[in-house]
C-alpha cells in the first residue's frame, strides 16, 4: 500500500468521525432542550400547586362551603307515590259491592320543592270508574254536587280545572289537585286519604286495576305510582 492511499483512508475516517461527533452533539442539544422544557413545566406545576395549597389554608371557608350555584346544580328532583289500601269483601250471599278503601300517598324524596301537584287515578275499565273521598266538586251553594264537603280538612281535593266528575266517569280518569297545597317541600308528604272505590260483584270483567300518577310543574309527563290497586273477581 502506498503512502498516498493510506493518507486518503485516514482522511476519510476523520471525516466520518467528525460527522458522527456533529450528529451526537446535535442529538445532545435536542435532549438538553427537552430536559430544560420539562424542568420548566414541572417548576410551573409545582408553583401552581403551592399557590393552591396556600389559598386553601388562607380561605378555608370559601373553599369548603358550597355556593348557591353548586347547590342548584346538585339539586335532586324526585317524588314517590303509592297506594295503601284494603279490599273489603262482602259475604257470599250479600249483594253489597266490594270496596277498595285506601290512601294515595305522595312524598317528595328529592332535595328541592315541587309545585302544583296533581294526582291522576285511572281505571282499566272506565265504565267502573267511581271515587269518593275528600273531594270538593262545586261551589258551596251547590251542595248536592259535592262528593264530600269538608272545608276544615287540610287535604281536601278538587277536580283540576277543565275536568268534571261526568268526564272522569266517562274516561275512567280522575284528575285532582289539593285545595290548600300549592307546593310540596323536601321530605313533605301529601295524601289523598280515606277514599273509597266500589266494585259491583256482578260485572263481566275478571280484574279491576287502578293505577295512580303524580304530575306537577317539575314532572309534567307524570310519575307512575310504585304499586297498583288490583281486585281479582274470578
């Protein structure tokens, strides 16, 4: 090998070494830049956490106490309604009808009041629809139109405006509203108490079902009762 060719090979090796050094320096510079960026970000996060901790210690009441907006956002709308009833069966040789005697109970189980409560009592056979209880039907001068007249009772009910007893018997749907209860507060209970439904024993139907609903401003579509009143005639 001549001295000239050996010199060329050495020169080529030096160039390659220089290129590798330049590459490594470039990568090292990028790595340092990334590390500096991450360290800066960590420092900023640490400062934010420290600032938040300081605010918690300086203003505990402001942090712990919920605001009115928070309370409104977490308000729960929920109502339950159900029947509590008894079937009174006449003796076998008695012509008296079967009597459903009970209460329709509404309870506000949510965390916010509900307004303008209305109960709906629906019969599966409209021709059997009848209902007596603390229901005010007309003005005091027309006492013969009352199902029950009892002005002293706090939970007296009346037909919703636009509905009548005649219509209820035709459609099988009674829609009633309390006379003196425009709203129902949290944990309050409203009851349509001591009502009675009479079921003749000589009808063709084998089963009479009465379903209850609650409707109000907050639940315009209605809430179905947790149970139904059922009388099997077979």
